[in-house]
């Protein structure tokens, strides 16, 4: 990827896209093209076509998506499948039509079957039923993977896909209803500390196990793969370690300094019992994460405070 190449980051203001841009800037890349969602509706086929014809990017990071936690995924099921399909269909197809040299599509660990063997290996895709609460989003992401593979096979496009584990970090979404578990916990504990609330309610039993990766580590891995990986099969991106939601809550509680009680609401859904990514393929290529969980949560919490959310 040449230093003067024109790079389009779709979703540049989100957690993933902004992390990718920061990492590329550190490496000396400066020729970026991007649009805010107000400037370009990625669901609009003609608008995306006009953008690609005008800008002619050399490389594309497709990090734009409609995302959210269990509540958002289960409530806005139609938007989660429609919006994501439209976004990726338009960008992938226009990348082909306009001669993009390489495209990276960001998927999600929720593409795997709910009860797939752990850790989740790339070969487990489409081997069983999905987790019902986020099935529309997962199906959209699976379609994106298959679309990249199809354009590679039919047209010879160098389009690759990566499947990040659960992410957190700078520019995360802390919305009370639509955020993922880790930012939701940061907000809950912070507000409980400020308001001196005697307890914090947490969805589910606390037993499901999850893996978390700092977004800047994801960006490091993504750029590493963009520079070094050119094969058909998608690649998991994670750290290879998981912990229970209860253990996660206790870490966040400690970092924020909340002294109250934790209450787990078992009437609320747990989601997938365990979701640990196999990172054997990625690690064998020579990449490893740099930021441990406690350090990363501390950075994320400082960002939360600085943004006055």
C-alpha cells in the first residue's frame, strides 16, 4: 500500500474507522478520503456510485455499519439487516467497478453459530444456527464475507474480510440502550459512582464469557493484514483470551472506583454462552496484541470522561 495512495475509510468517525486512521497516520499515510453520514448516505446506491466515480480511491477500509448491543440488535432487526446490506453492497460493488486495488471488509464475531465449538475457528462459519437476538446483523455480515469471496472468484478482486472480536476503546458508543456490554458497564458504574447509587443492575447471570480487544490493537492488526494478507479466507482478529461478564464487571468497577453492590438480573437474556475467537491463523502470520484489558479499559474510561458523555 503506497504511502501516497488514496485511502477511503468508510465509517471514519466510528471506533474502528477512527482507530484505523490514527494507525495509518502514524505510519505516514496522509491521502485520505472520507465523508460523514450527513454528507454521504452509504445506503444510497447512486450517491455511493457518484462518490467512487469522483474520488477513485486506491484502497478501501469498509468499517461503516449499523451496530449495537443485544437490545438494539433485537429491537431494530429490520434496520440492522437492511442498512448493513445496503452499505456493504454499495461499497463492495463500486470498489469493483472503479478498480480499487484492495478492500478490507470488517465483519463481526456474531457470524458464528450460537453453539459453535470454542474457540471459534474460521472453518465454523455456516455450521449451525445463529444467536437469535442478533441474527439479522449476523446474516448481513455473512453476506459481506461471501460477497468479497464472490468478487474475488469472479473478477479477481483483492477483497479480504476480517472478523473482530468484541471491541472497545476511543470513540466508543456509550448510549444507555444501544451500546455494547463493556461501554455500557463503564457508563453504569460511572453514573452509579457519581450518584452514589447503592447497587448496579447488570443484565443476565454474569456467567457468559467474552473476549475483548482494544480498538487500536484491531487497527494495528487490520493494517498488518492489509499489507501482508492476500488470500481468500477471512481472518479472525482477537486476543485469544476471554473472561466472564461478572469478572469483567468487577474489573470495570475497580477501575472506576465504584464501591456499591453488583446485582445480576437473570430474567434478562445472556446471549451466546461463550464467544472466544481462535486467533491461531492471525498469530501464525506474525501479529500479536499490545494492550491488556485493564490498561485498555483505563484508556477508554479517560476518553469517556474527556468527552463528557
